[in-house]
C-alpha cells in the first residue's frame, strides 16, 4: 500500500497502512541508508537497496517480502522536485521501518578535513545506522577545529574512512583506497568509482597509509550525498613541525564529479502516475 508523496519529515511504515507520519523517532537505529535525490533523479538506488536489505538481514530484521514492500512504498513516496536527502531506517525494539525525508544540505565541491586522526569509535563499522550519533559527535569536534570532516584511523594509525565518507587518494596514476579487510563501510559511490576506473584502465590499489602519508596528495572524500569532494585543506595535521598538511591540487576530481552527476537516473514512476 502506498500513500501520498512525502515532502518532509519522518514516516513509519506498516503493511496495512503503508507510510504514515510519525512522531518523534524511538528505538536505536539497527540499519540505515541514504542518498541524494535531485529533481526525481538518483544515483545507484538499486545498490542502496541491496545494502539496506543486507544490513536488515544481518540484524534480524523483517522478512525479505516485507522489506521489498516497504522499499516500493518508500520509493513511490519520494519527492520528484527539489533536492532531498532521504534516509531509510530500521529501528530496534519493534523492528519498525521508517522513512526520513530531509532537504539536502548545501552540496560541496571541496572539503576541509581535521587531520589529527580520530580513533575509530564505531561499534558496527560495516553497517550504517548504529553509529550515526557517534559519528555526528566526531564531526562536531571537527567543526570546532575549523573543519567539515574528520579522518578515522585504526589503532595502528592506518586511515579507514571519514566520519560520513569513504577516503580515496591518488599516488601518481594509481587510485588508492584502504584494503577491504579493514573495518570500513562498503560504499556505494566508491564501488561505482572503482568500476569506472577498471573499465578505463586506471590502476586501483588497496594500500595502508597513515594520515601523514596523505600529505600533498590529491585526496577525495566520497559519499552518496556530495559525490566526490576533493580535500582542499587540512587542519591539525601531523605532517610537519607546525602541524600543517598540504592539500594537492584537485587535478582529476572535476572530470570524475561530472561523470558521477551524469549517472543520476529517474526514480521509478509513482503508482498513481
């Protein structure tokens, strides 16, 4: 069952009533997923669906049939005009499925990063949802240092990812990212970028690097909201005695950002249209 297009706010879903406005969210998030919707177009929606379904299965969520019904109703309810950043959720307790429709924040074409290297505080790093509040606090600390993002590191100092984005960087003509055996979230946008690189003969390598070893390299923060944001500045870094790291010129980012924008596809038609 579907309801009207939802323009803003939180809705809870039931098989009988579909999506209906909900009050304040309750229950810890077990799983979540989010993406950018721009004038009814989205990138990689099927991949987000598969990641959310897999996450729900990992934490004992509703049966697959119910999840697919929810996804169909959710997709039909998304606005078809404007820029939005919807999030699907599975909450603990009653295993409630929810849709949070939010206006997209201003999109950035660059990002300033707190480079001190934050010890990874996540409890479930490979599943989006349970640690969102914790990661929001990390970003708040980064903002206090004049940055928009922070780099999470393993106990060895190896770069894992940022609070809300995957980390990629270039070493000469090689596109690099942390090895998948490390505790990193499987990123939808990162997967798309890797596939394009391999199609076009760009070498891709998994490498372990500290934050200091990213000094003076072209570094990208990548997620479903902003796409690719090259790092345009570092704060509090370890690279030299003054604590400053250098951000290399974003030579490759503009063309790859354009390609990602062109990948956006129309949402499925609403049931009533």
